[in-house]
C-alpha cells in the first residue's frame, strides 16, 4: 500500500474512533517507510510503496506531511500514547525531507502542499521557524499566481490536490491573512474551472494535463 493510503487510513479511522490499535499499527508502518539514514540525501522522505527498497518518488514527503500535519493539528488528542509518539517523530523528521526536496513554484500542487505541511507541522511542534518557512513559500506562490495565473492549467488530477491543500490552509492555518489568501486562491481555481467547463460532457473542456483516463479525460478534480 502506498504511503498516502496508509496515512489516509489512519486519518479516517481516527476521525471515526475506529480501532485505535490499528491506527497505531498504520502509523508504525508509515514510520517504517520513512528514510531515517542520517547520511541519506532523502532523509525524512518516504518510500511511496512499501515494496520499494528506498525513496523513489520525492513527492512522497509532501503527500505524507499533508496528512501528518492534519493529524497533528486536529487528531492528536484521540491517539494512543504510542501512536502520538510515532506521529511526532515522523513529523519532526519530515521537516528535513520537506526542506531538502526542491520544488519549482510552477509545480502548484506539490508547492502548495509543501507550504501546508511546513505550516501545520511547524505550528503543531512549536517550531516557529518551520511554520514561517511554510508561510513564506505560500506567500511566494500567491504572488506568482497573481502575476502568471495557475501554472497547472486544466490539470484534472492536480486541481483536486490543489483544492485539498488550499482547503486545509483556508480552514486551519494559524494566521488569518493566510486563511484569507487561501480562500481567494480557491475562488480563482473554481473560476478557472467554470470558465473552461464543457457542460455536455460534465467535465473540463479542451486539452487537459495529467489525466490517466484517456477516454473520458476525468481525474481527481
């Protein structure tokens, strides 16, 4: 199972109060997928799949941090002592992975996800420098997008991921100005989608980026 699936299970099971011991087992599994080698260039990142021998997809740390940050901010009090310790350890080590993974600002979904991860983990662990790093990156993306527009135009897979991270920022970022900026970014994304919607097919019209549904052109969005 990929790291996203492992942590998504942990988030949803915790939200339902379902089998806390299985949540702890899932977090232990996720911890085993994290690169903890002090000499590794990918320290703090995660294997995308459990069967992989090491870190292959560097984006794994952003997808993991998105969910770890949410758990740390809003579910920590529902976790067992063991699960809570695993969560904090993973978040602390994920900071290194997030900062060492260089992502271009045009890569909207991963760039915004990184900003949210740094903000959420920084505020959860009381690391003001980490949260500030996330806010700075998000501000850079807002300025870039205000000038150039959405860099992932028509991305029916990425638009959904963009909205996930923007919604988390809009609801849970510690700074009111960041929440307001995220709300405006959400409005921009939905306006862009509405302007390019093909009603007869109930989907985005025109050429679309990163869809794996070659027949109908649908995606996570």
